[in-house]
C-alpha cells in the first residue's frame, strides 16, 4: 500500500439506489456514514417514505440543473458536480453546500465527470461561489481492468492533493481494495453490502 493508506478513517457511503426504503433503514441500523443515491425522483420519494431518521444522503448520479431544486433539503453532499452550470445552480439554491467535483479519469464517453484538466478550475469556481469542496469523486473504468483502475485512482488522488482537498471518493464493490490502496477516503458500496439491485434503474453505470 502507498502512503494514501495512512490518510485516516474511510467513510462508507452505502449505495441504496434501486432498493426500497427498507434498505435505507437497514443502512441506518448498520451505522453507515452516508447513503448514496443516483436518481432525483427515486431519492425524493424514498426519503419521504423513510422520514427524518436516515444517514445523510449523498447524491452520486448524473446531476441536471433542473433537478437541483427538488433535491435541496434531501441531499446533504453533492458528489457528482462536474460542470460550471451545476456549481452555479447549487450556489444559488443551496448556498454553502458540501460538494465533490467528479472527474472522468478514464475519458469514457458514457461517464459523468469533468476532464481531469478542468478539475482545478471547477474547484476554484465552487469555492468562489461559497460552496465547500470536500473532495474529488471518480468512477473506475467500466471494464474493471486492475491496472487501468489503479492508474485512474492514483491520478485522481494526485489531483486532489494538487488542488488541496483531502476527500477522495472512489471505490465501488468491484474495485474497493484498489481504491483504498490508492488513497480513497470514501468508498461507495452497494451490491457488496446489499446484494444485487432489484431495480433496473440501479445499474451501476447509468450515472
Ligand atoms: C451504483 C454506484 C455505486 C455502487 O456500485 P456497486 O457496484 O453496487 O458497489 C457507486 N458509485 C456510483 C457513482 C454508482 O453509480
């Protein structure tokens, strides 16, 4: 393991997308630090059903400006901020919100995230707009190739260090160990905790 492994405690974001409110309650009883959700309508309905007693909600799916408003009050941390229009909308609708800037570390067209070279500019813009940048977020390569996965995570960790953020949200069920070795501070784990997602909307790559 590299020095990243000594960065401190790792937060577990239990990804409950595709599951019902019962799984959110389970994540709460298990003491998960956060729950991760990808879809605006799904999470809004689910949290309405659960009530106030649940872990903080991290939004990890593709963000659309016109959905931000409906998510304010439901979402505590916005992990998938990847462009200026989202930064601006969040600053307007949820001043001082906690965000991660999502980086597309593998240049895969179907993935969210800004290009790595735009990350520092987005971090700056978010800070100037009064948002609190907790870190960077990324999704490993879809093919799961271990070497490409490691390279992607190492690159995002270096980028986080370069822009001066501690948080690095990386690692899913299939690549959590590599992510931890490369300095992740938050893993987002769904199927490894709760089994296969029952709902088609929960496909991990639809982000
Ligand atoms: C679905 C999803 C996860 C969790 O995926 P698992 O393979 O079930 O652990 C993590 N991060 C993002 C962005 C996701 O969309």
